[in-house]
C-alpha cells in the first residue's frame, strides 16, 4: 500500500519509490545526532526557538533544529517529493494527517512510552482520522484547541444571564440579550474560514462524529445527517450583525473586545487577538448547546498540534528523546501559557481562565473532533458554507455538499469500499 496515498497530496508516486535516509537522524561533523523538526504553527515560533536552545544546552549527543515556516504544509509536501524528510513533523490532526498515514510515510510509534500519558480521548481522535483502519499509532497529540462560544463574563454577571445548556435555552438567551438592547453574537464571515466555527461547534452534537466515514461507506448522506445542523445554523444569523459578511475575523474580534456583542462563537485560538485589543476583558467560554438534552453536549476539540516521527528513521531513540523533552510538563506548560492551548497530556496543568466553562468537559475527556478535519481542502467547505449562509437555501446547500463530496473523494471512497468488501 506504500505510496498510494500520495496521490491525495498532489505528489508523484515515483517520489515514494524509497524513503531517503539522509535527512533522518543523520550525524553531524561533530558526531552529534542531528534531529530536525518542521512544525506548522508559525505563531508558536518563539516558543520553539526557546525549546531548541534549551534542548541543545542540555544534550551533548543530539543537536536539535526546529523550523516554523509559513505555509509549512506546502514546504513539507515539496520535501516529500524530493525524499528530503525531516525527522519529526509537527502538524494538526486533520485530513493531511490522514493522507500521511495512508501514504505510509510516518513511523509507527506504538512503543513510545510518552503515549501512556496522553489523554485517551485525543488518541481516539487520532485513530478516527485514519482513512481506513491502520494498525499502529502515528502521532503524539501535544496540544488541542476548543471551540464553542466565548462570552463577556462581566456583561453576563451584570445582567444576570445564565449559561445555556440546551438549544432552547441558547435561543431564549439570545432573545433576552436582544431585549436588553445588546447584540447577542458577532460574526466575521467575510473570512470564509470563520463560517466553520459555529458549524463545527454545533455538529459535534447534531451529527455523528464519523459522518464522513459513513458517507464514504455508502451508509448515509450529508443531506440526511446535516439537515438539522444547517437549519439551526441559519437560526443564529438574526442574532448577529445585520451583514455578517462585511466583517472579517479581525473585525469580529475587535468588536467583541469592545463590548459590541455579548458572545462570539469561535475557538479558544481567538482569545489572544481579542485580548490584544482589550487586555482587561474578562472572557469565559461554554460548549455550544445544539440539542434539547443537556447530557448530549460534548466539547468540540481536536488535535491542534501533534508530533509524528518519519518512517525508517535510523535514530528513533534520539527522536523519542526529543519528544520526551517537548512533553516535559514544564515545557508543555510554557506552550499552554503562550498559546492559550489545551494540553493533550494528562496532568495538573494550569489553563487559561477563558477555558473555565469548558474545563469539566476537558477533564472528563468528553470531546468530539471537528467535522472539517475530515474535509478535503479542494472541496472548499468554508466557501460553500458562506454561500449557503448568504443564500439560505438548505436543500441546495446539502445537495451540493453531497455532489462535491463524491467528486473530491472518489478515490478515497473507492479505497474505503474496497477495504470494507475485503474485511
């Protein structure tokens, strides 16, 4: 099966004839083992610079280099074509990870002891991302983010508003907020990717977690599984700005920071931007309720950053030593503090106060991955959602979703169905 998944990356099959060993844990002129990490979060570059310096200052036999380039995924795919593999890659738990597992370019790290300290919920999320069941573990989940609703804690306290736990309570709260002359939500739908935030946050309760896989197996359709989700999404629009498509993500963050709305349906990743506008803002969050049963709520959370060792690396033990350093509680806490992240590792970590309302879900492992982590980028679901929110035609949107899914996933669908037939 090696190499077949590369077609989904836009990479040539000939590039997978053999895995080059030259870039994998090679020895430098000073005899040290060279370990290279390429990670995809440029906003965390400063953190990784300090990690690199600290590791190299405390290790005599290994030299660590960490790169945090812009557009890292494009760079990685180009390097894969050239068989110029780093030793470790830092990526998110999304469709690209699924492709890399299928292409068999990642090492099975089942024997890495640090996995025992990872929250099982995130290991399950990683396993679910596999296009077809694949024996082994291929990623060390490092940090996650959480999406739901950010809210102005002081504003809620002033008006005595209660945190909603059902869809009916949420819409009732929105009406109550409007009656007070305050805008319930702010949206920044000019940037299409922000359209995915409320979608994902509601989908975890309204649609099966494995909807995409069920569709690939021919067991259901998006038109069936996403109808209630699409209809309820439209019901949120009247509680936001009159023209949500005129405002960008930065506009929405700024408006929320200035008290122009009581709530903002977005992920925890938005808090640094909001606080840069209003450092004194008292922000908290809650899981977006989308159904009528409180017990059905689940936190929309996925792997924001995880580390994968590349296949056939001759110095796997050195790579594991680097992973141990990254997973050290003190280093992980520094990342959490810098990025307002959620640790994937079990332990007593100090989380940002704006995650207080989601803390019980995190501690209980009650979390479900983002639906869009299964969507191929070529399908441009964010743009499709934006068009839907403008046109407000549920049937048209769902039909296009199903049609485009079959178009952009035909190779994966064929592979999945062949696997099902033989198992």
